[in-house]
C-alpha cells in the first residue's frame, strides 16, 4: 500500500513540475479550408494553397487566405510561359 501511495505522489510531483506546452494556434498558417456544405466549418492548417486544394479535392469546399494570419505574406508562384 505504501508503494502505491509513493508512486502516486511521485507522479503528481513530476506532473506539477512540468509546464504545459502552448496549444497550436490556428493563426500559424496562411491558408484556410471552408467546407462546401455551408455549415461554417473552417480549418486553417495549410501552409500552401496547393495543400488546401488537394485536401478539398473530392469533398468540396473553398480555400481562402487566413484572415487572422500574422506572418509574412504567402509567396505566389509566377506561371511559366
């Protein structure tokens, strides 16, 4: 019984010493996917427009720039002629 209490207290002490990590912010990525079913679902976890479009291919939706993105402007590729 003492062993169980000791292990529990040790675990609680270790858990109390660790700091919680910051949650991933939706504002870290420049592109958002909007669901095509008008439910208002939005997922802002895409680094490029191509990633967003690939994810939405076959399920429908639209890719937009993240309105809350605070990083550098996304780089656009120029079409080659």
